[in-house]
C-alpha cells in the first residue's frame, strides 16, 4: 500500500507539472556530464571462490541532455503554513566506453545510456515553538524529494548495494540499471529506493533475468539534541532467472529472494574520527530451482564497521552463518551477483584504505583488501581514480 501511495503521489505531481508547465514560459537548459574511472585490482591468494587475476581498465562516460518544463508554485494552507513545489524533467543520453588496459582496442565495450527523470520537491515552512526548535535554534524548513527515472540509468545515481547483493566485479562492467529507478529523500534523515534492473531479455540465445531491489534507511532527529546516532534500515531483493525461448530440455526457472534488516549507530560527528559507523543485521536468502523443487533457506549475521581518521581508514565486514548462494555452482553470477566468498559459512573482509584525494570532482584512493574464509585467505590490492565533471546530476 505504501508503494502504491508513492506511485500515486508521483503520478499526480507529474500531471500537475505538465499542466502548469504549459502556463509558464518554457525553460530549456542543456546539461552535460563526464565521468571517468580507472581501476587497478590485483587479486592474489586462495582460489576457492574467486580466481587469481588482475583487473585493469579505464571507463569514460560522457553524457548530454536537456532539463525542461521546470515549474514552481506555492500554496498556503489554512494554518498559514507555506509549501513550495518544484518539478523538473530531464532527458539524458550518453555512453560508457570501457577499455581494458593491455589487451588492445578490439576488446573494448560500449554501453549506451538513455534515460528520462522526473523529480518533485516539496519545501515546507514549519512553525515550531521554542521548545522544539532544532539544535541550531532555527525553524529550518522540512523538505522531501521524489524522483523516478526510466531507461538505461547510470548505476552511480543509485545507492550502493551491499557486496552480498552486488559485487565490485559486477559493478566494473555493468554500469547501468536497465529499467526503472524510484527514489525518495526526506530531510536527509530518511531515504527509500526501488530499482528494477532487467538484465537480460528472453530469446533463443539468452535467458530472461531481472532483479527488483528495495533499499531503505532512516535516521532519527531529536530536537534540541540534534540527529540521533541510531538508525535502522534494510535491503530486500527479488531475483529471477527464467528459461530461454525455446528452452533446451531440462532448463528450469530459478528464484532468489533476499532480506537484510539491520540497525546501526553513526558516531561520525561525535568522536575524533571523520567516520565511525557500526551496522549489524540478519541476512536471509530463499533460493529455488523449480526443476528440482524445494526452497533452500540460508541465513546468518552480517555486520560491518567503518572507521576513518584523516587519511587512513578501515572497513570490516563479517558474515557468519549458513552458506549463501546454493545455486552459484550451477549458474554463477547469472543468478547471484554478490561476492562469491559468501558461499562460505564464515567470511571476513578487511579493507584498509587511504582516500589520498577526495574533493568535489576528483576521488583517488588506495585499498588493501583481506578476504578470509574457512577455506583460505586472499589479498587484493586496489587503486581507484574517479573524475566527475558537469551538471547532469544536479
């Protein structure tokens, strides 16, 4: 019901925006963006779940678009509370040029981007008495932003999924969400995100594959005392791998469902650390190969700790419980896109890193990743450079 209400609000806002835009002078603003990334990822150690290899590539992602039919209007209700509404439409096209380094130009890959985005912002002036003023003693307006995108949408516009759902290896060569992205943010204290990623269309040569993800997190605001360090959230995924058409004999339909509710504490602004965040929850998956029959249910503790002090940081991710991805030996990342180390009943990922350069346009960091399972240990060395220019994401 909540998702239906969200969709109804977005549809109503879209219709109102289209009508009001006709009554205003049309505004067309060209927007552009260039995102460049170079990744060096050297993987050495135990090969039980991931082979030894070196991943080295550059990606260049130019885009060009138009922002149009922007409309703004205000309303004052019976209590004298003023609300300001802003609606914006964007149409963007571009490409991702992915070039592996050291193996020649013919091995490159072009992935097109083409998407439409509608966003709806509501800013509400709130009249609070002195007993409930915010910590800075002001009546800061409340705001809420909804947006929906359709098409081939750059994945960087969405929130990062946990590695158990989407590994960095998948991220390297699958830069788009292929379908729909719905997002909502309220006062920077809560966000909701739903994405439909249609990875493969059914044909005689390929199997139908898609996944639906829901990502939510909520912080709590305590007036006079600021934002509480406590937050709650979760990830839910419905993942589907169907047959080809026509399907070879014995080929079946596969289902994978996942839920990860969690709680956490963020002490980043209350200690000497630039970032100090703890999160823990229970990750449970439901997997079924319909040709075989029964569901297999696997779950375990999933927790992480993130510390950053000046130019040195550490991220520790720990999983302990049942082995995940029971169908991975059969289908690999065609069905399960998460890090294959989660097939172990114990998995610890310790990332020691340094954000050498981090500003509005350039991010450059070095990482040392230790993967420890019951079966063995691996050490990955990563260097990542990202450059982002333009106004297409504003």
